[in-house]
C-alpha cells in the first residue's frame, strides 16, 4: 500500500519520529561515501556559484562593449583565436549564460523584493550580452567543443537553481510540515 492514512493522537509525532530514524533510501552510493563526496563538492559548488553571480555584471558589460566594438569595427574574436582563448572563454560565457537564464524567471516570479522589475531588466540585458557573445564564439568552435559549452551552460543553470534555493528571499513560503 503506497499511502496509509493514520489517525492523529498524542503518540503520532513520536511514532513518526521513530519510523524516520530507521528510514533508509536506496542509492547507488553508500552513505559514508556520499558524505565524503558532499564534503568535497560543497566548497567547489560555493566557488562556482560565487563565479556565477558575476554573470549579470559581465553580461551587461559585454552587451555594451560588444556594441561599441562592433560600431568601431574591432574584431576581438580574431585576437582570442590567435591566442587559443576561444574555448575557455566560450566555456565561461556559457556557464554565465546558464546562470543568468535561470535568474531571469527567479527575479520575475520568485524574488521577494520591491525592485524585482529592475532586477529582471538587468538579467535580461545580461542574457542578451552573453547570448550575443556566445553566438559569435560558437562559429569558431568544433562540434565537440560546442557540446562542452552546452554542458557548461547546463552546469550554470543547475548551480543557479541551488543558489536561488539557498540564498534568495522567496516570494512565497513552502508549506510548513505538520510536525
């Protein structure tokens, strides 16, 4: 039976707590190994999330600088190609783009702030700048490197989900558990 209805009395919280103590999940990784992996990956995720938060500023700067460089006729992509920096730059821009793309709906629908519309505008401008830049860079990459950039974009999106869950003030509260 998947769902069992129980009567609530003064012993119910104790019975639930006793049942949760012995609860174990099915996993491919043992509990002690998962604790070690979480301990190792925690600081890495925090560092990458801190890097991801810079995406909005960089995206707005790239939108401004991209327009300025296009207007004066400069070709920064050529300089990046000659110095073999296109791929690392594309990975970083894709990561930032994924992070900012997740912040767009968060700033519109999930953020509890009086300035939410201004924050949404900044995120949209940043996404435009990062998207314009990555579109210029992808023309210089091989298909496998484009795949790696897509993985970097997904990583940025996923880390932004964690960042939003843990740090931003939410517009709504989750339903409180009954205990």
